[in-house]
C-alpha cells in the first residue's frame, strides 16, 4: 500500500512534467502534430493507469481500491476532461499515427526537453563520439566481458565526461546536473558501462566538494575531472545490502594511520580504480549510522595479472549477466593501512550524513542512464522492425509491433522529462529527493520494459547473443536494483509523503 502511494506520486510528477513541457513547447510556437499526439497518448495512459492499476512490477499493481477508495468515490473525483482524455487519448488511431512519426524521425519524434546551448553542444559532441567510437565496439566488449579499453577512458577524460558538474575552479566544466544528465544519457545509449563510468566520479566529486578539506579538494578534484584519477565507491557489504546502518567493516586508529578490516561486495571498477571512497565503522560503541565514517583511500591501479597489488587488500571478480566493461568485485581488507588525512573532511562519525548528500545526484544520474538504455532499446527495435520482412511487409506495419515502439518512445520521453526536471531542481539548489526518486523509479521500469519489448520484436533473434538487443536486456535489468532497489526507493518516497 505504501509502495502504491509512491507510484501514485511518480504518476503525479510524470503528468506534471508532461504538461509543463506541453506549455513550454506551445508557447514557443513549435507544437507539432507529433507533440500533440505524444501528450494525448501519454496523458491518457498515465491517467488510465491511476484509475485501473499502476504496474509496480510484472505481477504487482497499485490500485485505488488498495487505499479503500470504491468506484463511486473515484468517479466523483473525475470531471469531463478526465473522462475525455482517458477515453480519447490513448487510442489505436493516435498510436498508429504516432508510430508513423516515430518511423520517419528515426525514433526521436518529439521536441527535445529544453536545454541550453552548452548542453546541446555536449549532446551533439557525445552523440557523434558514441556513434563512431563506442557503438561499433560495445557488443564486442559485452560478449568478451572485457574491461573498457584505457584509450577510450583517456578520450572520455579529454572530452570532459568525468568533470561535467565539477566547478571550473577545480578543473571541471561547471555545467551542472542537467548537463550531467545529457552526457550520461548519450553515453549510456551507446553502452551502459560507458555511461556508468561517470557515476563514480560524480559521487566522489560531490562528496569531496561538500565535505572535503581544502587539501582534499585541491589534491583530488582536478585529477578526477581530467580522468587521470579513477574512483570507485566501496560501500556495500555481503550482509548489509541496502541496510547501510549495519555495516561492520572497521577502521581503527593506529598511530598515524587507520587500519581497515572487513569485507565489501559489488564494488564496480575496483581493480583499475586509483581512489576508493570507503564507508567504515570508526566507533564500534555507536550502533547504526552514527559510528560510520568515509575515507578517501588511494591505492595502486591493478591489471589483469595482478588486480589488487595493495598490501592488506585482496579481491575476486563477481561474474554478472550484464552491466559489463568495468567488472564487479568482492574485496577483503585485513589491516589495510591508510593515512589519517584520508578521513573525509577530517570528521569521524559523519560518514552517513556525508553520503546522504550524494543520494539525490546519484539517483538522477542513474535515471539518466536508464533513459539512455530505453532510447537504445527503441533505436534497436525500430531498426529491426523496419528491416524485418514477414508476410510481404515490414513488421512495423503490424499494430502490436507498432504499439510497442510507440510506448518505448513515450516512456523514453517521460523518463527524460522526469530526470531533467529533477536535475533542474538540483541545479536550483532545491531539495529534490522526491523528484530524483520518482525519476529513478520510473526510468528504471521503463528501461526494463523497453528492452523486454525490443527482444520480443526481434523474435527468436532477440534470444541470440549475436544481436545487440540481448545485451540491452541484461543491462536494463540492473537498473531496478542498484542505487536503491525499486522497493527501497518506493519506501523512501512513501516515507517522505507520509511524514509531510
């Protein structure tokens, strides 16, 4: 019931962002027929789901009767406009016409979300880069389960990918969270692993900017922005998962250093990282969040032969279905030493509060990754549906195929609106945990739905490893899990709503 409340809020935000976009485009006198169809179909579907049941997963639905609302009560809350848009918005005729626009526009039929000139340049440059340098090699990296080549990482560094939202005074672009979303979406559209490289630098930079000492900012931020210093987040433990308060890895002060002891898991890009952002318990007498501290720990970069050459630290790889290119690891620390000045902000016991400051940005960035995967699924499905001939015509001409394509395009645009809406609030220095959570929740569901439908459109070929859509299905599945599983995310949203 509480999670259903969260999903209702997601639909409120999605409808609000849709109508805000509608007014903005209309006032600019650029409201084309495809935009009108998008608003009619999307708004009709969002409202119909509220009235009949919002899919929280493949088997769970949030229905108004779950809240004790009977049909007569919900009907009394509807006016003629609501009845009209539900009955006449998402119709077969509108979807058929919208599918024609999607085909003619190569999957981008709607006016873009409003971005400034600098953000448009970022999108243009990265789209071209991905087309020529990433897309032709992405499936090869996935099938080989290989690390993203270092020359690619160096190129991304020179393009400014790792410092998009880092202030110019610290060597970054200083472009804000909206620009970060634009960059992340374009990169993830080519390969989720590439789009996710910036996640670690985003988290590390925000932590250091918010809580680091002057010396830590000067030492690390320019190196992170340039891509010379690769970072990894070392938070999760085998027994803790989403329950960070139960973390047991300890950091005990010993002379002029801390000694780290414990185990971590699901650590992305750990072998090649130069800097670990590690959460550990510095006070065993304080249970829960209060005894946790964050550390900025330098380590030697590993390679295929010796992935973890540091003394007091060992690691092993975790095989994964998708989300490849950086690899996942379990890490064990046995008296691993780090200097006293590696304590973030020189403050013990502040780790969880410091980490909470990054949650909004991390979820916005993850939502942008999901939008990129959704768009990639649409791109792949549309190309196949146009080229695949069955019974004498392209399969895009069959209504069930065209409908799938239409809903992918709508979900991609709604996810984009939600994500960049949350980013705008973040750039405006407003609290946006609800908006960021809603964007992540919606966009992750959309990515999985789009990838699954893209496989279905490919038929038997979709189950073949030779086709890129198989990679998209594996990649999309993780988006509902990391950076706050869908259930945890819904719980957080509901708690905020109920607490006022």
